[in-house]
């Protein structure tokens, strides 16, 4: 089921972090693993990492915890993280991992509503867990939020159609899709509600 308003206690400054979402690894690249106080980082890699995460390719330094579709429970157990970060495709493992890893904090950074508020809460939660980067991370959040405000203010009454092209298939995406924030949050008009 969908979890809303979950209140949990997390240990701050976890040293061994396993992330099953690459978005968190991107934050580590941006803010610095050492500055965050992370001594060991393991992540899902799949067959390859995007170029921005290429510094994590060495499996000896950054253990491979499987793929986003099928994280390796055995590799996670061997890695013995203080914190496991889930999200998106891996969010469904939340309840199971709470049982499988009772001494590990489990943080779900999903944004299933694709909303700006949910994104902001993810940043704020990460900032609470890693206080050494709180000011810098929340500063980056402010830049993003200001960018969204600029879009809202400068593109009023504009109409946008979101198309997805996959081979010979063309799809459009509306207000209830994963791209709905363009209509719901940024205020663009939907040409075909």
C-alpha cells in the first residue's frame, strides 16, 4: 500500500550507506562523499552507470548491490549498511527490508506523486540525516524551487504537450501521468485534458 506521513527516527551521519537509487549517488557526487561523512558507499549499478556516476564503477571501492529491478539481498547483507536508501523501482522492498535488516535504517526517497512538495521533503530528510551538508543541500533545493517559481511566473497561459516516442509508438502524457507536475505544479495548460 501507499504510505503517507511516516514518522521515523534515523541515526544521523551513517558511515556505511547502500543506495538502491542512483539519484542519491548523484547527490553524493554533487556534495562530496567525504563531506557527507560516508566511509563506504554501495549502489545498484546494473550493466553500466551513467557518465555522471562513472567515479563509482570500481566494485572493490563501491560494491555493486545489483540492479534497480533486482537488488542483491546477499550483497546488501555482506555490505552491512547503516542506511539503505530506496526509491522508485526499489520502493516496493521497503516492508521486506524493514524485516530483513532490522538494525539498518531504511529511507524511501520516492516521489510517487511527482510533486514539488514531495521532492522538497526528500531533500529535507536527507539534510537531517547528513547534517554536515544540510546548508549546502538546502541551498541547492532553493535554487531548484526558485527555478520552478521563475517558470511559473514567466510562462503563464502557455500550453505544453508532452510526447513520448518509443520506436514507432508515440504517446502523450497528461496531468495524471508521471509528467503531470508540468500541468499541476508549473501551471502549463494541457492541450488535451
